C-alpha cells in the first residue's frame, strides 16, 4: 500500500531490491488464459484426425475382442489402451503448447527471475491470527475476490449465450447421426471456449496493468528515503571531501618529489611555476612534471633552488603551460619551439646541446 508521504518514483536500486524479493508485476490470468487457449485450439485443430483414427482403432479393438476365447480385465484393458492411443499425439501437442505459452506469458511479464527469498521459510506466516486477517480482511483479498467473481460472471454469460444461440441446432441433433452430433457439439464447445479464453486474456492484460500500477505505488519513496539512498550510494559528503583532500595532498607530494629531477622550472616569476622534464633518449617531447600557482609555485621554486634545478623567468610561457598542459602530460606541438628555446638555454648553461 502506498504511503501518503511517498511521492517520489522508486529508484533503480529499490526496483532491483524488490525484484530480488520476487516483487514483480504479474497476472496469473494471462498464463491461465494462454494455457486454456492453447488446449482449446490444439484439441480443435487435431480433433477430426484424432476422431477418425480413434473410431478406426475402436473398430479394430472391438473386432479383436470377439477373437478372445475368454474376456478378462487384462484383455479388455489392453484393447482399451489400443483404442485410445490415436488420441495420445493430440493430447501431447495440447500439453506442449500449454507449457510453451505459459512460459512465454511469464517471460513477457517479468522476464527471467530467480528469487530465493520466495522459497525461504517465513515462520511469521504460521501465526493463525495474522493469517486469518491477511486472508479475510486484506484489501488485496477483497480486490482478488471481486476480480474472480467478475470473471465467473462473464464466463457464465458467455456459456449461456453460446448455448442459447445454438438451441435450434441442438434440437435438430435428435435426428442426426452420432458422427454429426459429435462434430456439431465440438464446434459449439470450441467457439464458446475460444471466446472464454480470449476474454480471459483481455482481463489478464488489464489485471497486469493494474498489478504493475499497484506495485509502482507500493515502491514509491519519500524524499528522505531518496536522499538517504543517494548518500549511501554516493558516500557521505564530508567523507568524500576528506577523501578528495587526501588525494590532492598525495598528488601534491608526488608532484613535489618530481621537481628535483626536472630539467628546468619556468616561472611567471612569482604567480606561476612549471617544471619540465626532458630526456632526449627516452622521450618524444618534454613532459610537465609539476605546476602550481602562488604558494605552490613558491614551494616549487624553493625545491628547485635547493636541488640546483635551473629556474628561468618566462611569464607568457609559464602561464600558457600552466593553463594548457595537464600534470604528467607532454608539451603540445604548438609549444615545442618556445620550450626548445628554454631547454637550449639551460643546456648552454651546462655546456650541453640538444640531441
């Protein structure tokens, strides 16, 4: 039952949990009507062939009965089995069609479902008082009772009108042959059964829509539940903030550890600092190994001075590298010329040349 304060649609997580408990929209009438229709149609389609084969088998069985010197229960049973064997294929086909349609009906409603919670023992259901209340005073029980009474009334009406419309034909059977009587009655029963099955199928589809809507309302959530679930799935905001701070601190520590190995540090001179690493034997382009602004830039310069890493002032290049190049990424081709001039100047100070 939907709660008055549950105004939010159920989240995917809540739907998955409900499905795991076996809570899926389902109408038993769809499966039942599909089975009924399969049996009715299969029996009707194979009726004429089975009737002819059965009549022939009975004729042979009765003819063989006269050849027995003594009629026993065993011999009569064997003759009876021989006589009804022609009906076995049509019964097997009807059974297979019923099973196939029942499985298909369930798959179309809720797909493949494995819910161990449905077969787990629930000792709370052993309480006779709660069971009595659940069976006789539950709103869902009253709804199911109303649906069953409606279906029963409609089936009775269909059968009544089906017989009433064929009363003249049924009266005429008094002078018909047994074969014609069987064929006529089978045709009347088939059309009545087909109408009943189709109507039950329509009612089953309507019942499925009702059950789907009822389940959707029962799974609705309050705003607080949605917010709590979001926090659980995404994590506590304070914890996430602390985690991000730790990650930034660790990244900054790794970045500062790379400054002593840098080839050059390009500065703004005070607001930005960018450390570049270049190894002509291992790299295709210089790599930005550290960058920072203000206090971090100051720390980068101090570490570079401490480890005798050359520091060059080039405000335009420093600002461009800081804005365009990510940490641990190579310098883009459009900055090759400017960076090459800086590295060439550093190599000149060290009496080296660029390879």
